[in-house]
């Protein structure tokens, strides 16, 4: 670890400027991509989660490496940006239901230039209630365009979606009666609770079985009672980084899995199912000031009690954990700061002004957006910066 971060430190000190930056190690990313592909069932499509990887070049890189054309999008500004860039081969599934006024805004403000992407035939809008289905039918009528609808089902997470076959039947009937305006494109059932529930409440095996059984019942309802809506190319999306390995079995009802965070592995994903994956994303920020000990305002006379070295870094208070050098801690008495954070370091730690401190993000979607760009690392060297998706 020392060799790895000492080299990155030197690379950053030789870089054109010293500000907080987000690094992605492409060599480690490649290893994580390879592990993901090995954990995919042969009859399952991979869908890249954009919110976890909100960079134009990063998304393109992973799409090419994984040979997939499918994306999951959670944010309208990202959807608009992608609509201007993607070709006619890509397929987008919304990862959460969009307020109808947001969907209408998207269609009323389509990019003037595009690369062949069709926003009507290449987007699956997520609907979670009968009311939402009605709203999208009305929007399709207003736009004089047919819209694809993917139905969110509640497989045990209880974050919304259709929870009973009776309610689902009503939603499917509504779609069937309005087939000239909307097209049923499949289901989405997210199941991270399967591996996160305490065993004393419910075992992973039982939680997975219950989730899969309800998913299968929903599919059977369409196939048996709504044959006109059934097609072999329907999207039955599920999983996520935490449960990817579980869906490798042929017993899984899904044919489409959404993955994002495991490629960069923020600390939230330091969980047993992902133990083979390595962190590939780091925050790096320079040291601005260094002192032999620590002086707290109002406690100057007790300065002799605080014997650890102290440093002030550029920025701070990110959703992240200090990672290297080891044993760096924020000073709780001084308080947090997004401007200049005070950190304490061991007297044995060799860290000087202009050196860099490294952190691991808790998550990627929110933290990545706090930096203007991504610095890719290849074989220990900084590459040309990658841009983030537009966020407005």
C-alpha cells in the first residue's frame, strides 16, 4: 500500500494543479469488471447504473469493456445529457419513478443535437402505482407518441411499487386498454434487503426465495392473463451490486441486472458478497499547513495535552473515510470544515505540506458530483481528465 500511494502522491505533486480531486484506477476497475462478468448468468443482460458512475467517459469505458448497451438512469438532467450523446442501440431504464411534470419537461426540452437516440422507443419509464400509469398515458396522448412503461414491483424492500397481484392486475389492465399510447416493457424489482437483513429477522436464503417467488408470480400473471402484453424481449430487471452473485443461478426470475457501485467499490459496499472486489475510486487532497502539535481555540493553556501532529487539508467533510496515510483522524474538538479540515496524524507519520491525503468515498453517486472532473490512473500515471455528466 505504501508504494502504491507514495507513487500517486508523487504523480499528484507533479500534476498541473493541487486541489481536491477524484481518482479512478483503471487497472483496478478492469479487475472489478472482469469479476462482474464472471458472476453474470449467460442469459442475463448487464445494465450499467449511471448514478453510481456519473461521468461520460467512465460510462463509455465500462459499456465497451462489458459489451453492453443498457443503462439505468435516476436523474432527469443525466437523462437529457445522455439523450444528446447516445446512439440508436442503447436502452435506458429509469431507476425510480419520475414525477410526470419532470418527464414532460424532458420531452419538451429534448437536445437539439443527438447521435441517433430515440427518446420514445429507447427509454423505459418506471411506474409504481395505477395513478402514475394514468399520468403517463395522459402524457403520451399529449405528446402524440407511444411511451414504454416498466412496472416497479415490491419484492420485499418496501420502498414502493406494486405489492400485490390484485393491484398489479389493475395496472396491467390499464396498460392493455391503452396499448395505442403505452407499451408494457417489463418489471423492476430491487432486492438489496436480501443480504442486508439481520439473520435473526430473516435469513438471506428465505428473503431471496420470497423475493424471487413474488417476482415469478408477477411474470406468470402477465404471461397467463395478459398474453397480448407478453413478449420474449421484456425487461425483467433486478439485483444490484449487493445481490449480483445470488442471481447467477438459473432459478432467478430476472434477465436484466443493474450494476454500478461494485465497479468503484465505495465503503458502503464493503460487504461480504463483494469481498473479491477492490476499491478503485479515491479522493486525494493536498496538505496546506502542518504543526508539531494541536492547538484548540480556548484551550491554548492545555496545548501540552495534545501531542499529536496536526495538519490542515484543502477542503474536507466529504462523505468519505480517511484511508492513507493510516491513522489519520479528524479533530472532533475543532470541528468539521468543508474549507480546511483539521486532522491529527501520528508523530511517526511522514507527511509534509503539499503532500496528499487519500480518502475512500462512502458512496459514488453523491461524492463524485462534488468534483469537477475525474482523474483516471493507468499503470500509476494520471491520464487525461474525464468529465462528469451535466447536473442541471
